[in-house]
C-alpha cells in the first residue's frame, strides 16, 4: 500500500512539474527575466534589512534605584555636566538623547545615548517595566552614605530587576553604582556589594519558600545549593563608584560606552 501511495505521489509531482514547465514556456522571455529579476532584488533587500535590524542595537540606558539615591543628579551630570534640579525627587521619568557631556569636545561623530531616569518611588516603579524592553543597559544607583537603612529596600528592588524576563532573556548588563562615595562616612563598593548579595540570598530563600512560580518575579537567580553572588547572574553585574554632585562619573560613562559604542 505504501509503495502504491509513493507511486501516486511521484506521478502527481511529475504532472505538476510538466504543467509548470509548459506554463513557463508560454510566458514571453522578457517577462520571465523581469519576474526573476524582481524576485532576486526582493530577496536581496529582505536579507539586507534582516542584517540591518540585527546590527541596529538600542542606545537606551536606564537609571534606576530608590528615591534619594542621586539618579537625577547623575542624569544632569551625564547630560550637561551640572547637578541642577538634582535635589528634586523626580515623579516623571527624565528622558534625553544626547552625547555624554565629557564627549562634547571629541571630534567626529559620537553615537548619542538615550538616557532615562526612572522615578524611584515605589508607586512609580511600574514605569521601569515600560522601558525595560528597549534597554541596552541598566545603571542601578545606591546611596553609599545612607546605605544601611535602605539596604533591604534597595536589594528588593534590584532583585526584582534581576529576575525580570526582559533582563534575563536579553542578558541586559547591570551596573551597581555606589553614589556619594566622595563623602568620608560613605560605605565602600565592596561592602555594599557583599551586603546586597546577603540580602538577595535571603530574598531567594524566602520567595522560593512561598512559591516556585512567584507572581512578582519571572525567573529565579543564583545557583542552587550555593550562597548567592552577582557572578551567578546570567547577565553581567558590575559594581562602580560615583559622585554625582562632584561630577565623578567616569566609571558610569565607561560602563555606558562599553555597551553603546561611540
């Protein structure tokens, strides 16, 4: 029965092939060449557009963190080298597309950065979700001066970012930016990193105990059976120091330019 079916299929294929050849032979040669030319041209255009889309990377960088961490100060420092309006808590995202202030003197074309300062107030955090799909990198700002009272809340916010589907799937790099480190009583970036790793480890344990499919988080992070470290994240997490008020933003700029080539 199978052999008969194969023979039938073979005969049908031959019939279609012959009919196709007969049809093509009836078409005038100039029309046939024109049709083939259009087909080839369309195929080439399609392939080029696919390559172009792949090469066109986002230039969006998100500034996130708790209210009062100094995100807005950093935004203005990176934009125009000033800290104006930096003391005002932003209730709406500050957005701008610009060449970083320190690069204004560079000759030739420099790729602008689309920087978004996302409000840190807990009620306004869903705003971050709107920008995550287009983010090329995230700068998570922590107040190094008032770190200990805010350690738990900052760690929870960072945990939510690191377990977000967009961040995990796209492996969006995160910079943990310890701001205000110019102050004498500020904590070091090593201390801040270790304390936040400890807090995230506690969050991992408590949230996985509540539910294996936590509603608030898309993914779990870390390695099972090991104490959490930022090096366990599938996306790269680096730690840097900055001082928005003093204009010390070199490490933040270097991070931005690592992922948004000038």
